[in-house]
């Protein structure tokens, strides 16, 4: 076997804002999967300050903030972890996994992911 589809809920096991690991329960038993994530956010600010008198000044400022689309796998996994009314669909490879150890020295065997939707 290789590509399998799971439809149901997940449990978030580890999220340090760099790696997200979650578990899910297909008929074959509990599996873990995960991926790296880092949502980039940038803010650019510019302005000017004018001294009108010794006690009065004028400050003008404007900024632009940009962020990546929040509709990512991270948000889908969080939705799937919010309860039984929020099932998601995961397509994964049941024959391929990767060993990963988090910063607390907890080892995981992570299944290869093809897609996450929900």
C-alpha cells in the first residue's frame, strides 16, 4: 500500500512555531505526521516628526503590514483538532515515514504527507 486517505479529527502533539506534529487514528492504528511552518509577517513603518514649539510637536506615521495567507495546513490542522464536528481529510503514505526528534528529545515517526484539506 502507499497513498491512503484519512477523514476525521486530529490531535496536535507538538507545535513550537517551527514544526507542527499531529496524530490521527486511521483503522491501521495511531499515526503521526508533521511539517515545518513559519508564517512570515513583515511591517514597514515610516514617518516624520516636526517640532512646532517647545511644548508642541506633530508626528505623522504610516505603516503597511504584510502576512502570508493564514489558510495554510497549520490552520487546517488546528480546525481538525477543535472537536468531532470539524473533520479534515489527510492523504498520506502509509509505507514511508521519517524519524524526527523534537527539542525535548521526543522521537516521532512522521508519515509522508501528500495533502491536507478541510
